[in-house]
């Protein structure tokens, strides 16, 4: 259906840098989903293909792998550093990989060591954007954010951002150092940032809003579902139980019908909907597949008119919580 890397003349801005409207999330290349189908060489090729379309927001984190995703991204960017607007995150640690126990650690000493280790794995002297992956309930936000601000002063990060925080937390951080970006889950089946006001806060304060899981971990594309390998996180997510999928399939059916009506794919409609939430929005769909990458980048050219957006606003709510089935410790991936 798509030939070559789609080029779009549109640009958006993240951390003061122009980027294509649709970025690339790299987590699934090394973490969270179907380990049996991971292929580092293929993922590096996908990353480099994304950069062929023009400067792109490339998203990773030290906790993905853990650590191996930053190494993979560094490998892909080795001779192409300036083609990427490179974002990573710190503040989470994997305590037990098999049991999938991930803790928050945003103590200053941890964060100071984390940025140095991230830069080393990525093979760069600075990142364009460094996020606090989660606020640590045991550490005042001001202390953690102060370390991120210090990284900007020391030239290790050009700009800094937060992930999954409230308007109050955005305000507290912004009073110390400008928040360049907020990365939170936003998609056709997760609209919390609209309801909670963080999407709007970013628009009013010149911050980019970066939707993670904009494809609903693949579900909204209509091609991902059923049962998952036990080591695929979705096998433990409430929205992916057989019972939840039996309900959530209604969302996919409607997205599929709307996509057919506008001559696009369901994935493109899901991404175009995030782009329609404001010019400050840059989604980061994850993919390891070059055809999916091309399809996702081309979503920037899918225009949804007001009537279509209104139909998408009437989709049924998702069945099941965003993360684990029963009060997980922290499952940020
Ligand atoms: N801040 C946070 O706490 C946080 C949490 C989660 C994720 N993230 C970031 O957000 C990024 C994106 O999230 P995500 O990867 O979890 O979920 P996602 O982008 O919603 O979905 C990824 C899934 O969709 C599939 N997919 C992608 N494009 C497709 C297409 N055009 N057609 C059919 N299937 C398609 C992928 O499989 P294929 O590989 O086969 O294409 C993969 O299974 C991550 O990579 C990570 O960087 C951040």
C-alpha cells in the first residue's frame, strides 16, 4: 500500500527542535512485547528508515530492556545523531524482570548517575530531552526536577520533561525550570490528559504533549489481540483479558468503519486523532516493522473533519484499567 518513506512537509516542535508530526517509540524493540519476535538488526533498520523521512522524535528510556534499548538506539544513531531529536527517561528501576516489578527511584543520587549512564549507552554527549519517568512518592518532585534542571545547566540535556503527572505537578516543576514536554498515555481509548487538563496545560505553556501508546499497545490498529505470550506484558493487562477484549472489540470495529470512510487505516485514524488534539502534540507509536512505520508516518497527512472527530468522541469507553489486573506495584511500561 505504501511505497518508500513518506515525506510530509508538516513539522511540529519538541524541545525547540523541528520534528515530523509522528515520532517513533522504541520500547517494544527491546522490552514489554513478544520477546520471541525481537530482532535488533531489523529494529535498527526501522529506526534509520524513520530518520530518512526527516528529523524525528525518537523515544527511549533506561528502564527499557533494562538498558538494552538505549544501546540499540545508540547503535542506530551512531552516524546520524543530528537526524534525531533524542529523548530518554530516568527515574524507574527494574527490581525483578521476571516478576515484572518496576520501582520508582527519583532520588538525586540515582538520577545523577542515571543520566551519565544513559549518555554512555546512547553514545552521545547530550540528549535533546530528558524526562523524569515517574514522580517518586518518597522524593519531593522539586528535588528530582532540580537534578534534571542541573543536567540542562551541565549540557547533558537540552531540555527536560515529565511523564504521567498532574497539572499541579506541572506547575510545581515549571516554577523551577521550564517543562519542555509531557509524555502521558493518550489515545482513542485513554483520554485522561484531556479530562485532567494536562493536554491543555501544555498548549498554554509552550510545552509539547507526547502521547505514549497512541495505538493502544497495538489494539486500536485492529491487528493486535487474542492471546499473548506469557512474557508479553499485555498478557497481564486488564484491557487485554479475553473478557475485556470481547467488549473492547466494539471500539476497534467502529474505528475500522471510520477508517474505511476516510480512506485510511485504523492505525492512521488513531494517530490522526492524537494530532488533531493540538499542534503541540507529537505521538510516538512503537513499531519494529518498516511497513507499519511508513503507515504511521503517513498518518500526518490524514485529515479528520469535525464530523469524523465527533464520531470518534462517541466511541465506547475502554473496558479494563490501563495497567495490570489487580493493583500492580508500578507497571509503567
Ligand atoms: N512514559 C511511559 O511511561 C511510557 C509507557 C509506555 C510506552 N511509552 C513509549 O511510547 C511508545 C509507544 O507505545 P507502545 O509501543 O507501547 O504502544 P503503541 O505505539 O500504542 O503500539 C505498539 C504496538 O502496535 C503495533 N503497531 C504499530 N504500528 C502498527 C500499524 N501501523 N499497524 C498494526 N500494528 C502496528 C506494534 O507492533 P509492530 O512492532 O509489529 O508494528 C506494537 O505491537 C513506546 O515505544 C515508548 O517509547 C512510554
